[in-house]
């Protein structure tokens, strides 16, 4: 399809990096801005395909005048400036489906952890408090609770399916109602939170969902409610979340994502009702390898005929 160069942007899974280097002789964008500018001045006009997990801003896209495709390692592509792709007809792929189960597993695990205090209990034992005769405080039951899913896509459905086995009552909010499910539909995130013991956030990131979980949504969950976020940090008003958790206005949270990763608000470190994870939703050996293979298949398909295995509608 193209005789141009392939560019690697940021670190990638070893399988992808090895394939790019050995099969395609891919170029690699230097991490330092000064080095990157010189590199792009020399090689930018030759690049027709970029493979990334770090995202691409408008300036980088603009420095690649022949760019025809962006192959993204990850289901989320909010770090790619889609608005810069559209006018030039540049196509974009991501890696959906293959990470659905692992992200859903982690979301349910986070929900169980924050309800039952598993991580907090582990710290309690390690500090020697149990051995010293202190009692670990009672926590909340998961089975039979009301769980709202914010974003009933592939992952949201997988989470709901798992929670059905716990006898949970499931509700959801999407931009539009889903016809083929029996779950109750909430017209807004606030309505979803009002009717739930916990809300699990699984929406895409990007401008359209910025601070969708607002201070009002958090207040609607209240001091006995819980928030689980396995989506993007940008979806939650993090300042409002921290304020609610530190004041007791929210019962607890399990967070795999943050607004300025890897920086996490230090106010959360001392809270035993908060589970903090280092963005590991898809971080299993099996899933990351499957994502890598899908990236390679997208690249192969585009180079062969200009189409993608998993195109993102732009």
C-alpha cells in the first residue's frame, strides 16, 4: 500500500517493537524534544504509518505530511488528536475486544476490594495490628448491591455479566439507551448515582466525557456510595473526588486511572477506603500479547490493501 517509512512513537510491547525493527526497519521518534525536532525535520516527510501507545498530538501529526495511518496500541485513543487526523483522511486503529475480559475482571476486583477492605485488611495484618489484638472494622457486602455502569459498551457489558453472578441489580447510563439489555436505564450520570450503591466508570476518555463524573454525581453517590474507575482519569472531576473522599462525603473508591498519571493525589495515600492501582486494567501477559498481535495485524492489513482490522470511526 505504501513505500514510506514506519514510525514508532513511544515504547511498545516487546513483540511489536521486535516486529517493527526486524520486519519493517521502523524509525523511532527520539524522546527528547530537541532530538525529536531534528529527527522530524530529516525523516518526517518519509513517514506514512505511525505505531504508538503514547499518543500523537497535532504538532507531531503536522510534522508528518505523508502520514496515512495511525496504529494505536490500546483500546483508548484519547491521546491521539483525532481532529488533526480527520481533515487529512488519516485512518486510525485501536485494539478493542482483546482486553475486555481483563479490564472487566479488574473492575469487579476493585469493587470487591473497596467494599470488603481486602487491600486495607492486608495492610492491617502487615502492620501487626491483628496480632496486637485490634479488630478490623466491618465493611460492606458486595452480593445483592445496586451497581450502576457508566458506559455499557463491550467492557461495561462484561462487568455487568460478572456482577449478575453476585445477585447485583444493574443499571446503566449511555448517551443513548441500549435496546438488547434488561438493565434499568438512567437518563443521566446523576440519576445513575442516585440509584446505585456503586458506580463503575467504563466510558471512553476525551473531550466528550471530560469530568462526566462531576461533583454533583459524586454527591449523589453520597457517604455510603462507592466509585470504581477503570476508564480514564479525565472522566472524573478528580479535585471533587479527592475532596469527597477526604471529607467522608463519599464512602470509598477503587481507582486504576488518574488525571495526571503517574502522579496520584497524596491526600489519598492515607485513606483505607481507597484502592489505588497503577493503570493495570489490561496488564496481563495474555492480554498484552493479544493486543500486540492485533497491532501487527492492523499494520500488515494496512500495508497490504489500505484497510484496517479494527478501524476507529472518525
